[in-house]
């Protein structure tokens, strides 16, 4: 059984005169793709790769809201059924559905890829004015093209992020299809770029975050608590006896175990937590706003999940999978971070080394593996002063670890 030890608080041809404004709703909704501004955790990870794939369909849905007879009919005649750049894929248009019908269709799975909205019509129409159509369509992840007789009005809708582009009414008959096709090309290019970026962050074997992403996320979390106070916990662990397992059952079996570990991590930790494969059989979890004491619940849940999901060999033999690791909790709960004497002393290297020595101790003969050691960095390790050499010596003394052997065996802090 995993026992918790220690103390702590726990770029297209352009249409004449068109703008080059590039506002992508995708980038607004998928802001987590930038790894330096990422807030995504486990909860969103499972859906990400699928989100970036263009739907496999023969036609795209275009919703047109405007005067009929009038602008809406002109736009419809321009767009309806037209093939997309000779690809064989076409547009299916829907013109001025009742508001109730539109909402019901959306609730039943109708997803407009593009919404063309005559701003004046939507504002004046007694039914459509009941809701903000631009906001509603953005919520449905549709790419919005506004039609207006007022250039300033159209420009403002783009600058405000409520539309991707605008088209003057006198341009509709000539330019509507061009704009629609351009918007879909933008979407495809954007999603392909985002998918490539995402794949660079995900470990291919386990489909959780990779080491590069995990290290960046940990650095960001440290800076967050140092600026804004709060707390986080860092769980670093590896699989016990994994080399022997690979030697006995083969590397394919080892890969199955690594994938299972990742699945159980996704199921046992919270949506906002960040799980990553650090390398080999080593993994890490960053738990924002979590004290050391609060880490015991998800870690024990993880333990139980591994216990009831052992590896089963081709001969039907169940092989228990256990882990050894360390929890390091760090934060500022009682005073402003800028006032703390250790604000410039605690950094990525310090947090990582604290976790590393903890895991090393747990895998020692003294502890015997299958164990998690935890410490609150500020409250337990440093006591208002920073002396890492002394801390290493103290911990090795407490757990009867040969400090020279620890220093020769322990993994190095990653270059970041």
C-alpha cells in the first residue's frame, strides 16, 4: 500500500478592398495551445486532438440572418450549394429560421460552421433582438461574418472580437462566397497549425503531456504562487521495478503498463491538474491550489486504481504495479509573497530537487518502495533559511541514506 509520510500543510488571394484583420475564434477558445499561457489540465486534454480535426463532411452549414426578400436572398443565391474550391464539398444554407427553431436545432446538434448576420436586421427584428445573435453564434463556435451598411459598425464588430470579418451590403452579390470560402480556409489552416503545436506537447505513447510541457507548467505555477500567493503541490513518481518488468515480460508489455498508468492518472486526478510523462517510467502531476494534506485523496484513489488494474500477462498471471514518489507542496498562505524571505530562493530547481530526493528515499532499502514521501517546502525544509546541502544531509540522516550514494545516483535537475 502507498503510505503518505511526513508532515506539511498539505497565410490566399484577397478580394479587392478587403481587410487583413485576422481574428480567429478558434484562438479565443483554444488559448491553451500556447504553452507559455496554458491553463489547460487533465479535463481538457482528452478532447484536444479531436477538437483540432476538421469535420469529415460533404457540406458545411451556413446560417444566414437578414432581410428576405433582400440581402439574405442575395447571399443565399451566392453561396447555396457552391463547391468549396473544387473540393466537391458544398455549403448548405439556412435562411432566417425562427428564433425558437434555431435554438432547438442547435440544442439538437445543428452546428452552423459560418453565421452571416445582417446586424441592422438582427437588431430591428422583434424576434431576433431577443438575444444577442453575435454572442450566441460565437458561443456555438460558428465563424461570424457580419453584413452592414456602415463600415465603422462592421469594423467595430471585428475589433470587439464578435465577428471574424464584415462585408458591406453593396459587396454581398459579388463577394459573399469568396468571404465564406476564405473563412473556411482560415479555419482549416488554423486547426492544422494548432494540431501540430498540440502534438508537440503530448507524449506519443501515453497521450498525456510530455516532459517539455510539464516542466514549463511547473515553472509557471511557481511564478503564480510567488506573485499572487496560494499553494500548489507537485507529485513526482516512477514505477517500481520497471526494468525488471521489461526484462521479464518485454517492452510491449511495459508500454501497456505506461499507457495504463496514464489512463489511471487522467481518471484519478482533477480536471485542472496537469499530468505529464517526465521520461521513461517517471511521471509528474501538478495540483494547483492543493495543500499537502489534500493530495492524499487523489493519490490514494490513484493507488486503488492501480491495485484493481494490474498487468495481466499472456498466461493470465496478474502482476501488481506499484509506484514510489514524492509530494512537494509550496505556497504562501499567510503573508504577501513579495514579503517572504525565500521569494528569490525557491525556484524550479529547488522544487524539483526536493521531489527528487523524496522519491529517491522512497525507493531506498530503508523505505522499500511502494511509498510516497511528502514535505511542505517552506514549512518543513527551509524554516526561513535556504541551505540545500544541509537539507540533503538532514534528510539522508533521518532516513539512513548514504548521502554520497544519493548524490551519485540521483537524477539531475532538467536544463530549463
